């Protein structure tokens, strides 16, 4: 693997806490993601099901984890199924995990081959009353028309065991995963450290007439060099008016001399992610208007991030953040107090220039699992990302840091990533 070994104690503890949340006499079955096809016989890169990774540490397809805490036989309480290593697979695809390697990573004693799953489960499934199964409960913008390995497992179980009670594994993982352990925080910090190297490398390359994708390549270099799995998401390198499209990632435009570039990027290290955004001037010096807009967004970031602390409700935080943006839009002469006083309460005036939320959970998923009805707690990691977008001026500015909620406030995990106007200009002028 590219990343340093994670102590199996992390996954042992995660399984223990998950099992404690399960109903009595129940079985949980977690499966890996599919390897997604490209064209002909080619495939895309593999990304693991993060609930399975959280409970096992296994980063390989065709993997199944079975938890049965109340099993009569101790050997059936935790079983990990992995795909079998043979000479044919070695010849074409290289080595997969051996049973010994999977045991060392996961801390699970009973390792079997995946083709043994159906027969093995049948031996004790009828001892249980309930089956916990995984399913993607995020907004299914991407997978709504797909049949995933999770979907196939649900269908198979209900055909084989139609009279069992069924529960959602996601109800448990969405409760556990938002609060990070020390090991998980360290992995997020490692991802952030690589992000910092990537951004500093990108700064040295910025110049008039460079293509956005050339700057993307600078980020890719540091991701690969430092042992990260991949980008946390497809990076946004948006110059000029492109920065006003929130999810722009074509990254094929020319960076003109007087433009500002919005760089929204993250690193996935050991399946844990960073997510940061910075804005830089193509020519190395912010124009008066760019500086003005940037300073407003930075003010909102600094003041808004102070609101991220234990006990705060997400809705209250977003409401206060919107108020900060509103006041800055007045200062920038984009809104007037009169326009705000007469605004439609269902569509506030500020939404013309600021139309997204500013905090999301961060961890194994970039938009990590967790209920936003739950108050913030020590150990959660969230982003803070205010922005102001002015299409008519060709300026889009968003700034984003990653924050660990502490006992009495928060700690900025991305503090070392340059953000002050003077620091960015100095770095660009001395490259």
C-alpha cells in the first residue's frame, strides 16, 4: 500500500463500538464497492466502501465483513472474506492480500475466501433474528440509476432470508463516524500536509497564459509523490468567471493576467480526506477589487469559524454565517440595507452572491456521514467555506479550512496553508 500502516487497534475498536449498537442476536454484513468499468476491458480506479474500511481497514474489492456478536461459536462472531490469491490473479493483476496480511491489517482472526461466504453464512444465519445491511444513504445524485454491490447484497439476503428483520447499518456508522479518534485525526492531518505541499508547488507555477490543467498537474505531482491514494475529489482550478460556477472542474481555460484563480482541492490519504480552498492572482498581485472581495470572504471565514464549537447546532451556525456574508455584501456595495429590508424571506437577497452552505463533516468521505440535526461535539471535523461570487465582474472567491472541534472551540488543521493576502503575494513574487 502507498500509505503507512494503520494500527489494527483502530479497526478493532471501531468494530467493538459498532457491535455495541447492534440489536441483540443480529448479524451485520458490510460489502466492498465494485471496481467500476471504463470501456472495453479497462477499469477506473478503485475506491473502497468507507463503512467497510472503517470497520476493517481493508482497501480491496470483493471483500465482505460479517459481525455476529452473539454467535454461539466464537469463530463466527467476526469473519472477514477476501478474494482468493492464485497464480492466475498474480500473473494478470499482481498480488492481492493474503489471509495473513488481511489478519494483520484488520485484527480479525477468522479470514476466509469470498467464494466461501454463502455457505458460511448459511451455517448460522438462522440463529439470528436481524440482519444489518449497508446502503448509500447520501443524496444519490451519482448512484440513483446504478445497481451497486450493496444493492445486490440486499436483494440476495432478502431472497435467501425473507423472514428476518432488516436494519440499516448506516444508522450506526453515521452515529459513530462523525466523532474522530486520535488515529483518524492524524490521518486527516497527513492529508492536509500533502495539500499544503501541493498548493505551495502550484503557487510557484502560476503565471499569465498558463492553462488551468497545468496547475492541476502541480497538485497531482505532490499527491503521488507523498503516497496519497488520489485526489479527494476532482480539483477545481477556476480562473476568472469560471470561479462563479461552484462545481466547475473542466480546468481547460487559459489563466489571463488580471484574473483571480479559485483552487478548491483535497487529498485522500489512507482513505481520509482534506478539503481546502484558496484564491490567488494570476499576475501575483491582487487588484484593488479582488483584494476587497478576498478580504470580505477572509473576514467571514475567520469570524464564522469561531462559531464551530461543541453544542452549536448546524442551522444556527449557517444562519450566523449568512449574516456575516450579508454585511460584507453591503460593504462591497453589492446589496443595500433597503434591498435586505424588502427581501423575500424564502429567497434572501444575499443568495444572489452566496448560494451554498459553509460547513460539512469531513473524514472518510469529503462530505462525511452525520446528521446535521446533531449538535457539534468534540472530535468532529468540519470545513468552513464562505464565498462571494460576482459573475458580472468575473470574480468568484471562496476560502476553506478544515477544523477539529475541541473541548472549548476548534483547531484549524489547515492553518499552515497560506491564506493572508500579503503571504500569498509574497510567495508568488519570490517564486
